[in-house]
C-alpha cells in the first residue's frame, strides 16, 4: 500500500477527489495540518462521493508530528516543480510515501532541500506552471502502482 501525503491542502474538492483516488488505489491518505477547510466539509465528501468512509485517513497536526511518527528515510518522494527528475524515473516500492504540497505553495523549501535526491516532477511544457493537485496525485500514484502491479493485483 502506498501513502499519499498532502501538506496543508487548501481546496476541499481536491482533497475529496484524492480521498476517492486513494480508496480505489488501496492507498492511505495522510493530511498535514493546517488545512484551509473543515475535513468534514460538504465539498470534501461530495468530491469523495460514498468512498470517504472507506478511506484509510490519517490527519497530522504538523509536518514535525508526521515525521516523529513515521519512518520515511529512503522510502519517500516529494512532488515539486523545482526539480528536473521525472516521476517515472523513481523506483517506487510498496509502502512508499509520496508527498504533495498545497495548491498554492507546494512542499516547504526546507523539506525539499532535506530530501533533494527524492524530489520528483511531472514533466510539462513551458506553457504551464503546474497541474491540478488531484490530477498530479493520480498520475504519480498510478505510476507507482504500475511499477508494483504484482503486489497491487493481489489486493484486487
């Protein structure tokens, strides 16, 4: 099972859609506070449809709280526009943590610097600066599943 980590999400519809993605992909969702909305907000549940109660959801008070309670060392990747390493070059393993930052600020710079070798990006043309958060999580999570399809297949 993979772990998607959302750092300070700001748009409830994105978080709801990502929750639905996680249920369908057999992934856990970790949300790092502060969150710009109430996790029980209607928009979150509406986007997550009837999947929300099936979600393996973990809410953390801060990044420090998350790191104190989860051993990530080399089994984590950090999605950012601030690297040239494409996500499909990463060697994902079952149990990895895949971090995504807030829709407006991304992952904090100090975290990206601490784990520089584990930063990944989704290649884009120079015409755009970023993709929607829910779309980005789906792209990267399903690449991780593709690389570990035998393990994933055992769960379906």
